[in-house]
C-alpha cells in the first residue's frame, strides 16, 4: 500500500492567486416569488411549453 502524501514537494511554488484565507460563508438565497409559478429548483421539474421536464 502506498502512503498518502502529507506534505507538498520541496520544489512546489504556490500560485500567486492562492490565498491562505478561509472560503467566504455562503450567502443565503433570496426568497423571491417565481413570476412563472412554482420554482423548478424547489420542486425538481421544469415546465416548457406546458410540459414538465426533468433533467
């Protein structure tokens, strides 16, 4: 069994766009009414030309 690497190689250079700060907290979704009816992200179905479709 191969041991898991726990440290980066000595020649590793951190890219300039990497930061050591934690990821920002997620923003809660806006609770806006759906102008076309039921929200497909809540109910799981999309309606197109009167037909409910699932992805």
